[in-house]
């Protein structure tokens, strides 16, 4: 490349609590992690966009024809971001870009949001332009809606962008309040991949969104944020499926607020119980767990030093997170992978993650 090189990086994220609450006007706790996606490239002067990934392949398109591509769907995350930036009347040049990283796709660690954010920061830097961080997150969200077809909330982009080392990110999806919450230094998060790849564009995610919104309409509220568990249980006019969907979302919001108090008090054991409660609700009420995730979580919950475990992210496959005493985390991670392989025959990529800084 003869033009000056530009680079950007965005980390993956774990959803700690607040499962599927973001598109329901709720609250969430997440953390950026020490795995992510880096992009590097330069301007071109031939009106072409060229995107290369060792893992995903190579795509080249006309820079003036930014539309979703059916053949190379992974490139839609990048093309969509470029299109959304241009929709704001920003000058986005033709470019070539290489993608690298150590964040697995389909594991529930938000590789899609990391790729979107890295692309947005790369293109803004390439064109010498800036935007407020939350606006960048919303641009990436719109790209996912319009070019990928997943009607995601803002959790993934906000956590990856606003992450701080050794701190959780609290995000109120209604007020758009974002603040850092210290993570107890005596605790650690283990990420364990179930080995079952997740594919959100298959429709399960969008279906849960529709069911959640239908439950809110049936309850006569603007969003499930606006009703308590006691109020929900007092209602008998909601179909069982929608009641279970609502019970999960309402319970998740309450668990996030309880977690803030427990973290402030240094109660890691109580915090861990909330994670396990969350997984049980995913399994029973939201139907977004899998047999593999249930097995992984069940094994983890019985290991020495483990305080709680749950699926992370949208579910339907992907990874689980495990809250563990820090001095026992490496041993617990190793034992979890060993027992899971013995029970399922699946090799789990199980790591003790570090809570990291956000995109840059």
C-alpha cells in the first residue's frame, strides 16, 4: 500500500447480566474482554473497496454500490458501517482493509459488534472525521439492522466501545446512562465456548424480540422495563409463552439492579447467585439456552471456587461465563474443559479472561 496506513481495534464483550434487556428498554452489565478484532488499511483512488480476512476470505466491490451481499455475508458488517456513515453525509473514501484478531465468531462474544466498531473507527480516522462515541455505537447498530438483518439492541456496541480495564459497564438502554462499575479484584471471569456455533440471522433472536414486544403490548406498557415481577405475576390475561418471555426480561432487569448493590457491598457470592438465576431463567422462560450450554453451566456450578455461571450474549449456542474466585480460576477453567469434553466429546476453548479497555 502506498497510501498511509490506518488501524483500529475493538474488543469482544461478555454480557454479565441483563440478557435480552437492551431492546426492551432495560438495563445491562457487560465487560470488554482481552480478545478482539483489529483492522488495518489505507485509502484507494480507484473507487473500489477491498476487504481481506484470513479466516473469512476476500471481497471487492464498487465503492459507490454499498448494498447487502448474499454471497459474502460477513462483509455486510463492514459495508453496512460505511453506508451508515455516508448516510450522515460524511465523506467515506474508497479503501482496502485487512481484518485480523483472536475473537471467535459465533461464540456469543460479539465478534460482529467488534468488527463494526473497528470498521467505524478505521473509516473515521481514514477520512479525518470524528463523532461522539454513542453515535458511533448507534451507527454500528443500524448497520446490523439494515445490512445483516439482526434487530439487535445497543448492548454489544456500547460495552465494546466504553469498556474500561477491571470495570464492568452499566448501560441503561432507556436513559442512555453509561457508567463504570468496579469489578472485585478477588474474582475472575472464565469464558467457556460450548462448541455450538450461534447464528443470530437464522431468526431466533428476532423472534424473541417480537415476543418480548408482544408481551409488553399485552400488559399495556411501553416496555417490559415498566412492570415489576409482582405486577406481572398478578396478571392472568397473558398467554403462557408471552408470560415466560416477560418473566425473563423483567427478572433480568431486577437482577442487574440487585447486582449493583451486591458489587458495591463486595458480595461476590450473592453476585454469583444472580448469574446462576439468570441462566435458569434463560433455560425455563426464554428458551435461548441449549443442551450444551446447560451442561457447561451445570459442570461449572459444581467446581470449587465457582460462585455462579450462565450463558452469555443472545444464547442459542455460543459461550458461558463463570464467576470464580481469582486464585482458583485457572484450575477451574482447566477442570471445566476436561469434564465438559468427557461428557460431550466437545473440546471447549476455556479461558480466564481479563476485563479490558474498549475500542480504540
